[in-house]
């Protein structure tokens, strides 16, 4: 878990954790552990995921308001 999560963020994460799939958790944890966030390409490389898998999990997490996309080059 990231040192950059607030107590409220941690509580929210723990509350939704049971509803997340394994790959969603992996993507979320990787992004949360990075102080400046990660691009989709960085998630792919870090986790060894195909682009389609990483981008789908990122989009799911965005839909759940767990992460947000900043900038164009995600």
C-alpha cells in the first residue's frame, strides 16, 4: 500500500477491495505506489500486462472513481 494514500483513501480502498478483481487490484496498487502516477505503458511494463489488459483495468478503475486520468498520454 502506498504511503501517499490518505486515511480516507485507504478506508475507501479497503471498502471496495472485495469487489475488485485480482488484475484491478494489481493495477490500482501499482498506480497508488507511484507518487506521480503511471502511464498505461508503465503499468504494462511494470506488471507484464498486454496493452488491452492494462487499459481495460485502468478504464474500469476510472469508472469506479478509484483513479483518474491526468493528461493525454496515459
